[in-house]
């Protein structure tokens, strides 16, 4: 992977007429990610606690991988929070992918709050042995 990009967002507020909902509806947490590369491709591990599969959106478009996810931070019925430090219910992260990766063969798995993406190298980018003949 060649590049990591962070898209900055501006928090919305009741005073902001462009507000689309909650206090932080346009703000997202950047999930921590580990990327491991080997000869066959890359594995990307993203921590997405509290995210279910139906609230996870993965997209690859023109060499850019986008991870968008929503978490449910609702309190159980009858309880009210007296103090909240993490009020954001959204994760967002984008990556620019190398042309050496085969984005048609991506696989994804979400288990125990960890997203695992496997992106293989394209055939043209895989190492290969060249046979030498004698004259």
C-alpha cells in the first residue's frame, strides 16, 4: 500500500445550519489499522468495536479503499448517561491502493470487532522465476 489518507471532518452543532443530525454526525473516528504485506498480497486488520456486518460499508473505487462503519452507542432503556467521553458513532478511513494489488479478488471478514481484508497481488506483480537456457 502506497499511501494512507485521513479525511478531516468538521463537527456539526445546533448553531450550524448544515447540521445533518446529531452533534457529531459528520465526524468520524479513525480506526487503528495494521497492514501486513507478503509475497502473495496484503492483509489489513482494522479495529471496529461495536460494528455489525450490516453497519459496515467497504468500497473500492479507482484505486481507493474506503471503510465506513457505524456503531450503536445507545444506552439500555431506563438509563441516562451523566458523562460521555466517546460520543462518536462512526468510523471512517481511506487508503490509496497500489496498482500491484488485484482489487477484483478482495475478501473481507468481520469477527470480534476486527475487520480483516485480504487483497492479493496482481499476477503481473508476483515474483516469478526466470528459466535460463544454454546456447
